């Protein structure tokens, strides 16, 4: 996810090949040479594949906690020492962005989400969640924009091609958040005081599709009497192309 204040530019994770990320940034009018940092949530390859390439090519600092750094070094390759940065359940400031890390429930060594502040504006990223924890809730409830995982449809997963052990992992408390649980989490967030922008992210290529994720969440919000024009703006992050800017 690319986040910019207009002054500072950061990526949360870089799970595609470096060239694919370069193209995606170019498609939205952004220059990867102007990145001020890459913040890593956890060491799984679909989140770090392009981290090392971008850091080496554009001299970009990479932020992660110490355990994640140790776990991902063999995947991302060498990174210049001055670009190895640590963020351990705390915050760092880059120009006019303040980035706070917090724990998330996932089966990685020390996974974390990020809350990004710019003045009185806040963006929160919570993806790869086995469940909607209290820690996650506290860090996304007052955000203006939230990227929240809507990984799979439970029935598609249960009857799909994944081996049994992988199905159990995805459905566990340290696996991934289903469409239904995502919808319930969003319903929990809406308090009627202001409109939230929510992006459904990290959709499974095998056990989900954008229209299903969107409609499942919409149905749950309607069941909870949430106004889809006044209370929440809902979009879906695509796997195969950059999403439209969310400006606020």
C-alpha cells in the first residue's frame, strides 16, 4: 500500500516483484526514487518479495521489528546497513508522517500493523489477521481510512483445492480474516460520528473474488442498519492492478 502526505511517501509491504511495483507506482504517477521508507508487516514472501530490490535500487530505508528482520533477510537479500531500520511496537517520524506499529494475530514471527498519522488525519493498515483482536480494534477504530483484510469466503475455502492443513491454517486464530468476519469488524467500527473509508484488501486469488467480498460485507453492514452513503465508503483493492487513490 502506498501512502503519501504530498511531502512524505512510504510503502507498507512490497510483496510483488520490484519491476511490478515500479510499474504500479508509475501508473499512479509516483516515482519509486522518491520513496522515504518501506514498512514491513511480516516476513512472508507475498509481503516482502520486492523489498530488497527497491531498497538497493533506490536507496530506500526498510523498517521492521528485529525478529522480522532476522526472518526475512534470506528472502530479501542484502540491504545497506544504513537502510536497516527497526520499529518495535513504537513509532517513527518521516517528514510529516508519524508511523505507529502494533501487534496483529498472524502466524509469523512478530507480525505488526501500522497506523499512520498526518496532523489530525489517520490511515490504518490491518491485514493478515487470524481474528479481529482488541489490539487491532484500538488501532483502527478512529482512523479516517482503513485497509482491512477480507481474505476468503469460508465456503469457497472449505470446498476448494487447498490441502486440509492449509485450510486449517487459514481458518485459525492466526490465519486470515474471512469476508464475514471483516464485515462484522467494519460494523463494529462504525459509530455514526463521521464517515469512514474502508478498503477491503488481501483477497485470496483461490478462495475469493472482489464482487463476493464486497457484497458479503455490504450485506452485513445493511443488517446492522449502517448507511452505505453516510457512514462508510467501501472499496476493494484489486490484486492485478493499482487501486484508485483514496484522498481525504
